[in-house]
């Protein structure tokens, strides 16, 4: 039995089809493999054009009258135009559909620079970024009332691409590694989204791959044990907000729910109503400015979820029993280290006066059994 090579497209591997005893090929045999096919064609080597195989009463006849007959060439199936168009549309439907990303207007914002050395000034901060990245619109190191650096500052650029590059890079300023990010105190700067209705076959990598066309992603996370939820963090909060306005998101055939992730209020926020996302000053009052929230000397127990890995416990999904990161770090200090921190913060005199006043009000004498501190 002789065979003829047939393929649907030039890039496809050909399939061998059996010929009848009279060297013809039944169209029904071709249709069994290529549904909707109505004929065959091949490339004429003499002209480079396609030549159609003769079809009579459901039989395809070899194009050569004499000699090799069908030959060793590869033939290609022919479809009616409407069938071919429907076939192409069906193939496109099988392909994973990327989300339609609307155009986002990116804005340059103030960036906070954390972990600055004490000797860094406005001039050296600006010089670092201009030398390594480009024009700087503003650079400022925050100082306390005594004129000493508070260990953080702000920088702003005129070019969004420079801002994007800066946020994706590590920075060694005056010999110390520093973090650059959006100040997370304003609602407008929420760059994390909550993704609900996930199935077990959707992974964190699937979330990253799906949302990557929208903008730069800094993290994707699905908490364990699996609860059908996940989180994605974008570099730019504008992209996060845009993702929530795009309507349905379909990942691996599943329509998921997307909204901005809402940080949980700390226990101190609930008790005292302190503003500024749980940051408090020395007197327990909630901070209302960038300075209050990021002053290393005035951060209270309200604390904040700093940089690094975050998880679903940082967001509204149930009651939180997590201890304050600031309180945990203070407990790890020795008494001498704690006194050094108090002296560097300029609080030694205030603490001494406070203890004396407290002892006077409570009649604490030098031999009192209720004495709390020997200062």
C-alpha cells in the first residue's frame, strides 16, 4: 500500500494517508483527520505557486499523469474561507488571554530613603542620586530640633523612568545600605492588591505571570494553609489601583476577585485611636506627617510593617495577635544598650525628671519596697 504526506500548515509535521488501489485518495479519509477539509494543494516547484489537486466525486487524483504520481512532496489541506476563519478563531480561544491593560498615567512622587547615616546631608544625598541616576528635583534629610539627622530623608525626580529604576535598585549611601520606597502612610500609595477566589492549581508564579503585563511586580504571595486568597505587590501604586478597575480577571479559567489590600489597624490604634497607621510620638499621640511616622527617635509601639516579606496577616482577614515589631526589638536589648538608645534620642533628662516626679507623687523613698527603678 502506498501513502501520501499531508499536513495542515507548512510548519506542521506531515501525516501519512493510505492510497486506494487505483492510486487515488478518498476525501473522506482526509476529512477524518482534518475536519472540514475540502481538498488538497501543493507548491509547484516550477512557479512557486500553489496548485490544487483534482477532486472528482469524492476522490483526489494524483497530479502527475505519468511517472511518480503523487511523488514524495507534502500536500496541504484546503478549507472554505468561512471554515478556515472559524478554525483560526477557535485556536485563538485556546490560547491564554492576557489582561487588557489600559494606559496608566505615571506620576513622580516623593520617595522616602530609610537608614541614612547620621553624616548624610541634603547635598550628599542629592549628589548620590544625580551621579548614579539623573536629575533630582528635590532631596532633603530630616533633622531633629537639635539639628541632628533623624536617619531618613526624601527624594523626588522629574523623570518617571528614573524613579522606577531607583526603586528597583539597591543603594549604598555614604557607606551604608539604604532602602528607597513610597511612604506607605497615604492611602494613595497602597501598592498591594488582594486576590480572592483562587483555586489550588493557581500558584504565586501564576499570579505574577498574569499581572506582570500591567507593571513591575515586587512580590506575589499565597498564604499557607491554602484559603483561596493571595496578594500581589506592584512597584507603582497607580498600577495597583488600575488593576482593581479593570473588571473581571480570569486566571487559568477562573474568575478571581481583585481589590486593594487594606492594612490591619494595630491594637494601639484601636485603643487610642492614634492616627498615621499606628505610629505614635513619645506621648502616645498618633503622628500626622511623614516626619512623625518615620522619625526613628519618636516611633512608638504602634510600629509599622517595614520592608521585606509581607503576608496576609498584615491585612484585614481576621483578628491579629501579632506583637509590635518595635516592642519586640526593644525587649531584645540589654539594659546598657537600652540606656544608650535613650541617651542618643535625647530622652535621658526627660526620663530622669519623669521618674523623680513619679516617685514624689507616690512617696517613694530610697528604702521603699515599691521602688521600681534606681536611676
